[in-house]
C-alpha cells in the first residue's frame, strides 16, 4: 500500500487499510481501535473510516522509518477487542 499525506507539509501521513484487514463496522466517530503492523513494526492505535467507506491508518514518523508520501509499505491491522 502506498502512504499518502493528508493535506499540507506538516499533515499526518496515512496508509490505506487493505480490504481483508478492514474492520466490519465503525465505532464512535468512525474510529476502531486496532493493533497495527506496518513493515514489521507493531503498535496500538486506531483506524478511521472515510466518507467513501475505505479505512485509513495514521502512521507516525517513528513507525515509517524515513518513508513518506508515495512510498510503499505493508499494512496489517487487527481489531483490538480489549479497547472496544
């Protein structure tokens, strides 16, 4: 999946969530807590459902390890049922 920068130079960088890893439904504010793995780095976070029904994962710089807008990463998420 290719990373994308939301808007502007200092904006968040996101990765699209592959359909096979997308949550079945959205929680409050379209958010679902997950355990995410990007390029082998795992952390607890949340994913958000966009207006088009696709899911996005904000990927902090410490996880991206120098990758940025347009760079390809592998993405997996698992719903974190302990935080629902």
